């Protein structure tokens, strides 16, 4: 007995079902990207940048190149950043820095531990 449902209809129904199933995943990915506006730093990264700039010599020649922020605990973050700075001997150096950042009261971020280049 031949089926009254055409193969074209079945393929369309299958495509719709698959797109509906992947819709929430695509929506969640889009919302994750929308959480951080382009050109704006995350608060833990900004706190680390400020602490590193204050600790390195010649803060006027300091450049924050890039950073990676990882959530360690609910209110604790680890930030690893690439920086360029002018050393005390006048040479421009590139280095990696690492900050432990903690959320304090009032949604402020503090840097209790900072690892700078030697």
C-alpha cells in the first residue's frame, strides 16, 4: 500500500523538527555572546588591568594586549593577561601576568594576589 505522504513533505517535516531542536542551543549561544558588549572589558579583567598597571614600572608606557578570564568559584576569578611595558632599563618587554580576582561587597572587584614578570 503506497503512503499518501510524499517524500518531500517528510524531508520538510524532518528539517523543521531538527531546526526547532537546535533553536534553543543557537539562542543560548547568541545570548552568551550578547552578555559582553564588544570593546568593553569584564569587571574582573578591568580590576586586574588596573592592579597590574599600578604595580609595573612606567605606568604611562603600559599596554594591555589581551586577557583570558576563568571563573574559579562563584565569586572568584583567575585572569591571565598579556602586557607590554617599559622596564626600568628602558627596554620594552612583553610578559604574561596573572591575577586572582575576588568579588567584594557592593559588586566591587579586588585583586588579593598578583603575579608579575621578574
